[in-house]
C-alpha cells in the first residue's frame, strides 16, 4: 500500500509538529495492486490508514451468474468499508494533530487527560456519521443474504452435477469448499 504517513517538522519560536498524509502514489482502488488472477481468496496486509485488510477474490473459470453476483456484492461492501474508514481515520489523525499542535503552541504538555477529552469530543462530533455508516453497513450486509444464498444453492447443485459426470467427488474452490486454514 503506497499510502504513507509522513511527519514534517515545522520550526518556529517553539517546535510544533504537523502530520500530513500523502496520497500522491495511492491508487484509486486498493485491489488494483493484485492485477494477476488468484487461485483462492487472498487477504493482504492492513492498509496503514483504514487498518482494513484488502481482499482479492478468486474468480473461478466457470463462475456462475449467482456466484458473480455474490462476489461483486462482497466487493461493494469491502469498497464501502475501505472508503469510510479511510475518510474517518484521516479526519481523526488530522484532528488529533491539530489538537496536539494547539497544546504545544501554548507551551503545554499533552497529557492523557487532555487526550481523553479530545477523544470524547471527536466521538461526539462523529456520532451522526458513525450511525449513518452503521445503518448503511447493516443494509448492505442484509442485502448480501439473498445473493449468498443463491450462490450457495447454485454451487451445491453445480458440484453434484460435476461429480455425477465424472463419477468422483468434486474438490475445488467453490462456495462450500473454501478453506480457512493456513
């Protein structure tokens, strides 16, 4: 992930610190970093700003319309989460840096008590935005139930058909065969 948190030091009468986020080399979509197709779902390292792990979804060569709908709904939810947490965490880091700069400009030390007041104030100001995120996130997840159910049923019937044709049990990367082991 090309996003970097850079600390620049500004010197004046007293030293103050200003944190800026550079996004010049950040790509539009974090899944573009894995251009090649994958053999199974892959989970990347956490993004330095959003703290979310990007997922590169496996696209089987014989993907059904139901499986494609399910995969695309998962990608939409992932993109929504990435976008929200990028913006939220950027707002937080900038507000925190500004708060700390104000204390340092007055020549005061930033204490844990002062930071707790900042956190409380930030959460109070972000309450409506967070509640809107939660409502939207729940709607998106509930909307995923039907495509997921259709994909599971289709995958189940597809694996039965394939095993009947070959005479051997089907093993692959279908909906039910996904492994969570390392």
